């Protein structure tokens, strides 16, 4: 007896088309193009999660560097001073302090200067 695909195929197609919703042109409504476009989009999203982490770290380092320079230190000297002082704050927290709480960051800079 022959087994027909029936609802299984329709569900599979709907799943792909739902994922491709909002894509331009045939990529959003033609099944073959939608399948290719969603596969490519998934590959990009996997790659870009790592790229996003990289960019955020760059931004944090830039913010820390500019705040450290306002306090008379370079980024590398500041980070080395913190390490020698035994202060283990990550770059995300340091960047937030540099942006939103300059007085606290200045205290950290003084600690880093003293530990050099």
C-alpha cells in the first residue's frame, strides 16, 4: 500500500514559510527559495552571535580606555594595576562604571595607580 505524505508535507512547508516570513521577494513565499533563505539566515545568526560578543567586548574596552585616560592611565596600565591590586571586575562592569559612575571609576583608577 502506498503511503501519501498528506499533512506531514504541508506542516513541513508551513514551518519553513513561517520562518521565512518577512523576507523580500520569492524568498518569503516560494518554498524552494524560502528554504534556501532560511538556511542562510540560520548560518548567519549562528556566526553573528559570536561576532556580537566580539563587538561588545571592543565597545567595553573603548569605554574603559577613554575613562582611564581621563584619569591619567592607559587601558593596559589600568587593567594591569587592577590585576595586581586583586580587583577582579570584568570589562562589562568596568565599562558600565566608566559610563554611569565616574566617581567610582576614578577610585578604581587610583587603586590601579597605587598598585603599579
